[in-house]
């Protein structure tokens, strides 16, 4: 009677604890699971003909084995042991038996193997779900719980594979559990194998459908590629036109300034040398024109992506057989073989077109970056030249005025 009383009190304590403190999001590890574990532990213990004190400790361990979920999810066993110790010490339960109960709870940790009969019975009772016809419905609850608390998401195929692996790798430790659950466990394994097979076939069907979709000449895809190519080529033409404009403009400026300087120095060399302040704006203008035209020429310079041929690269996404900068480095036989592969596989064709667009984008990025530098040099140089000319003219007038005063 005393033994039944403490087990009943433990059940009432756990019920109130879960009701008041356990998260409602725990849809698997809740009071229902604990209650079922206690019942299964009682059946297995009675089938094993355990002494009364051992059966009592087994049931107490079953009641407390998941109480740690109140505070933590991972590593809840230690918290469960703490709850059990505190409550059992208040009930003045014998210390050696408290340690035995704690060891049973610790044994329910998946990474540990039970070492005593009581530990094996509790672990079998805790895992008895795999040997019941309710396995699949309760497994879905565990899946939801893991998504919430462990941030683990599974596709239907991944979950079916995980469950299959779990069922095949899990065995019951005691003869009583094997006798009670083995039949239904075999049925569950067969059902899970069937579900996994369906999910695998479904995935293969979806993959095949996806590949067929890629292989179909979709108008929207072709229009997208056509417009993207046209846009890139138009932008490239605009960049080249702007570069040519800068080259022409700065070439004219350089020619005019150099011709003017040559004429002045040859006709009125000594007189021109007296106005050295004019050399600063003229020099600034020359450097500006030179820097701008050089960067514009670099921008307009043809760009070919580098490529070193290796046969193992032929199926790589980084090789574009549609671009002359790549295929001219490939032997004719390999090029023909690669083109035939592309014509047989739409996905390969799309990969080559995507690669081509990517490299066109890289070339455009470089062109516009250098062209922007050219325009910036030209703009800043013109501003500095005008400022320098203004300062030179002011300096020249000041010198003339001083000369006139001295002459007077």
C-alpha cells in the first residue's frame, strides 16, 4: 500500500507540473507520453516479475524521466534527475534507491546504453512507441516538435528515410519487450519501407518532370535570354561610343595644345618663356587630356576572358563553348564533341548561355568602371585648368601693372 501511494503521489506531482509549466508546443514529449511510458514500464516489470521495490523505482523513474522538458529541451535528462531527486528527498525515499532511479533516467539518453535490467526496462518502455500501431501518427508529432524546438525541417522523403533508418537501428533490450512489440515493429518497418519507396518514386517523378520542363523550348526563357543578350550588347556599344568620343576629343585637345606650344616656342621662344605661369594651366590641360584618353583607350580595348583547356573542364559550368575566346583554344574534335553534347541537352545549352551572360556582365562592369574614371579625370582636369588659367592671368596682369609703375 505504501509503495502504491508514493507512485500515485509522483503521478499527481508530474501531472500538476506539466499542466502548470510545460510548454503547449511540446506535442510529443508531454503528459500523455509520460503516462503511456509508465503503463508500459508497469507491464514489462510485471512480466519480468520484478521485486516490489524495484518495480516501484522503475515506475518512479518512468514518471520523472521527461520532467526536464519543463526547463530545457536538449539535455533534459539532467533536469529530470534534479526534479526526481528534490521530490524523492522530500518524500524521504532511501538514498540508494534515489541513485538507482537517477541512473535509470540517465539511461534514457539516446547516446547511452543501459547497463542494468531496470535501465533496460525503462528504455524499452520509453521506446515502446515503435512497436505500436500508433507509431506513424505520434512520429508526426515528434517531427513538428523538432521543427519548433530544434529548428530541424524535413521534407517528406527525408523524414521517411530518417524513420526507416531509426526503425532498423533500434532494438529492444529485454526479452519481454521483444515478445510484446516485435510483431507490430515488423509491420511498422514494412509500412515505413512502403512509404519511403513511394516518396523516392515521387521524387524521381518530380526530378524527371523538372528535367523535361528544362528541356522544352519555353518561349519565356528564350525571350529572356534574347533580351538579356540584346541589353548587354547595347550597353557595350554605348560604352564603346562614349570611349571613342573621349578619345577623339582629348586627341584634338592634345594636338592643338602641342601644336600651339611648338609654334610659340619656335617663333617667340624668349618672350614666351617670360610668361612661365602659363605653363601650369597648359601642363594641367595636357595631363588631363593624356590621362583621360589613356583610360578611354583601356575601356575600349577588346576584352577576352582567359581560358586554359583541360578535358575534364569540358562539362564544367565555367566553360562557355559558345564564346570564341574559349572554343578557339580547344581542338576541333573536342569542340565538335562539346557542341553535340550541348545540342542533345537543353540544360547544358542553358548553362553555356548563362555563363556567356555572366562574362559579358563582367566585361561591361570593367568597361563602365574605367570609362567613369576617364570622365572623372576629364571633368576635374578641366576645372583645375580653368582655375590655373585664372590665377595665371591675374598674376600676369599684376606683373604688367608693376612694370608700368616702374617705367613711370
